C-alpha cells in the first residue's frame, strides 16, 4: 500500500529530476497521482442497486483507496474478509479503512460486546485495512462529562485491541460532540482523556464546521491527533454536504496543517448532491487533483 511517506519521497525525487540551473523546473512537481480515498457510504444507494458497477465506476474515476461501512455478521457487503480482499485486488484498489458502530457505555464488563469488537477487529485486519473507525457517538447516553470520560476509557481499550491486531483505531466526529456540557466541550474531553498512541481522531470536516469550529484550528490545538480525515464540504444551508468548493469548509487552510496533523489518510465523503452521486464524487476527485495545496 502506498503511504504518505511514499508519496513525499516520490515528490522529492521528481523535484530533483526536474530541477534546472535557472531555478525553474522542467516539469511539474505535482504528483500524477494523489492518495485520494472515498467513503463508500457516499454511494450507498448505488451500491445496493449495482455493487459491481458502482465499484468499477469509482475505480474508473481514479479512486484506489476505499473505506467500508456496514460490517455485519463477519462480512463486508456480504463478502467474507478474504473474498472482499480479493475483490478489491481484482478491482485494482484496497479497502484501507472500515467504519463500525460498536455499542458503548453499557454497564459492567460487557464481555459479549468486547468479544464482538475483537471479532470485528480481526475481520477488518484480515480484509487488509489499516484503520478501524468508530463512527457513532452515544449522544443519548451522554448525560454528564463523567460519561464522556468513561467513553474515552473505552476508546483506549478499543485502541489496545486494534493495535494488537495491527490496526489503527480512530473516532469519527459528528456535531453532538461539540455541544457544551457542564461548561466543557465533549470532543475536547475525549481528546484529553485518550492515549495518543492508541486513539486517533478522524475529522469529519463538515460536521466540525457545523459544530462551530474551523478544522485547521483543532489541528493546531491538538497536533498529531488527526491522522485521518473525512473530507466533506458543509452545505451553506446548514444541512448535509455539497460538492467541494461550494460550501463552508476551508480545505486549503486544513491542508496547510497536514504535517502538524501527521496526516496519513483522507477520504472523500458526500451525502447530499447537486448531481448524481457518482458525478459528485468525480467532481470532488477532480477538485482535489487540481488543488495545488493537496500535495499527495
């Protein structure tokens, strides 16, 4: 799998080859390929109608890194981890991450829950993923800050189990985490009470903006915690997402702090569209390909 380091090495090598004595470059230092991933929830209805056709269409757009969702009964979109891994290989891509929704904040040891989590982790590792991402926040169960701290403790345990299987664990934010509770921001509490080596945070750019915060400001406040991004533009009407560059998210400011974030992977996600979903995902892909501030 091509990593961020590989992309940077390629860029450095290309710059060296292209350099000429007059200080200009003989060719563009922009890589021909960028590490643009896609969250498959963006085409959830299309996948239900025509899984193979939709996956091939995404690959034809240029996506090679995919993030799954909806893991159930040991399968990803009805395929075993081994079957899906081969399917992705035949497609010319890789499932680099998977969203999941582990029920959290139950009382007691919850042995069955943790056994289920370990099975999920093992299957995700067999699929060949790098990331397993908790995609839900139990807002209804969060009544006080002590609940948030207990959730953070559970995230640390999730991270330990994931790490033992060779995976990275991350939490994906929505809006509820930014609503003030007992004079504190729950999202900050989670960041401050989780272990940096065990828990990363996957920024959902639109949801963070809807929560009232600039994404780059959070990266500056918590450097090294946001190694994984969901790129989603926030619709100006305050609901859902839109095509890149049409909304409220300052992508240029965010990519300017990519090194501070220690960014490793990023995924396009769009849930509302002004065109067909596949057309929108091509629009977003092209936006990132042509954005000079997106270096890899």
